[in-house]
C-alpha cells in the first residue's frame, strides 16, 4: 500500500500522504462507504477524482477512522464525529489528510504553468515579484495558493476572498514555513504555514497559532 509519508507535527497533529498508484477497483476493495459518499463517488466522472476520494479513505484507516466517522457540513467541510479536526486534499496522483485537536487546513497541488493564468485572482505582484526565474515564480505561486487554500479550510467561514482577505508573509523557496493572516470584518486570525515540494507537487498546511 503506497502510504507515501507520515508526518507527526506534534503530539496532537498528524499528517499522512498517499501516492495514488492503484486502480479504483483495488482502492475500493474492503472500503465501505456511507450512502452519501457512495452517491458522491457514483456521480464522479473523473477516474482520478474517484481514486483520490478512495485513497483518502485508506488514509483515514491508518489513523483509526472509516468513512462512517466522517461527515460534511453544508459548506462541504469535513468533520470527524469524535470532534477531532480534519482537513483533506488530493491532486492527480497524491492525496493527503491532516488531523488535530485544533483547527487545521491542508492543500496539495501539482505544480503547473496554468497557475500564471489565475495568479491575479489570489495574489498581488509584491508577493512574488522578487523572483526572475519563471519556474521559481510558478513554484512560489503554488505555495501561496496552497497557503491560502489551507487557511481558507482552517478559517471555515463563508465570504472569504483569497485576494482581499488572506495575506501570506513573504518567504524564500528554500524555507519550509511562513505565516498567513486572514482578516475580514472585525475578525483577524494568524496561522503558521508549513510547506514542502516533492515529485512536482507542493504540500502546504496551516495550523492555528
């Protein structure tokens, strides 16, 4: 089973990554789903999405949970029935979960030039203008996007704009962490942001300070 990596962040927080190599049928074997989640899988047209969905259930099993311990609220945010916080992400051939006693958020992204087309929607020039190399800019933009996605999942309130409400402190590509602040209305929260790159993918997770 391709459990790619386990990261014990602290005594209350653990992160697991799965390298999705198996077929959907193999991933589905002996993994029961709730009626709601079975219906979700049945509606998925992408084989990658279906395999990603099932690989997350394998990750859950590694930390003692099943699909029946997972529920989704009206905004699509996942929750564990015992009150443990969870965040989920998958992209192409990797999936990841993070669980903690405190609010957490995670994002995994394939590094793609396509991110240049949407950069103006989630960041300002000052956040990546210090880099001249196009590949380096793509990597930095992917980290910024991942940080904002992780914060969005952690903050878990509607109406958040990545561009207007979430700011990521500047960092260097050889760093492993930074911080991010979300401010909306009278609410302001800051998060520790951790990131790493592997096999053309970027993993970012946010932890409440």
